[in-house]
């Protein structure tokens, strides 16, 4: 089995990132966007990557054999009253789950956040039934801070609650 490399994203990753997003969106209901509404192009992905780099956000990928299999993106608060905050999201292709990739990516995120003079808190939102992800977040010290009831409404009419989770660093 070849090694999985965790590294900072590059603009040249846009086509592989697009492919990754299409895969993870097709695999389940744990992401906010539905596959039907995802219309990004390679150029859109390039613009998104460049924007994150310019904003000094933290964006890393997990790569195996030249294929992106995971993404973690963290955004700094942009207003004075929330510049001490950093929100993040993560996606990993199902066949690469339970291999420690998410843990490695979150470790890198927390190391980055601790080195930043402004960031005091890292937080996320996660669907309440995504127990596997919640377990990982709790392992890293994230705590449930609130719940948004029936916050997500799926195409079939069913709902999902969403947890707010965070930790001070």
C-alpha cells in the first residue's frame, strides 16, 4: 500500500480537487452541498484555491498516488469581532476513511492554528448523525456547543440536526 501524503494545496491541484469533490458528494449525505448543485469547474477551483492562499487560510489535501483523497479547509474570521475564530471543514473519500487521514489533517490544522497570533478558537459544524466524524472531533478535544434542530433538509424531505463543535487552543 502506498503512502498518503498530507500537504498544502496548490493551484495545480484544481482538476484533482474537482474530481475528489465529485466523489465525496456522490458518497453520502454528510456534506452541506448536494451533488445536483455542485457546478464547479477546474477554473472555479483554481480561483477558490488562489483566494484561500491570498486570504492566508489553511487548506491541505491528502494525496495518494497522485489522486486527492481528502481535503481540509480552514477559514479565519474576517471581521474584527470574530478574527479570533477559525472554522473548518473536511472531506475524505469513503474508501480512505478509518485510516487516520482525518486525524493527521486535524493535527496539522491545530498546529497551524496554535502558531497563529490571532486564532483562539477552532470550530466546525457537523451533521448530528455523522457519529464517526463526531468521535474524531471529540478525540481532539472539540466539544458540542450547540445544536441546530432540523437545520438540514434533504431532497427526500427528511431532516438532520447539526452540531456546533469547538475548542479553544
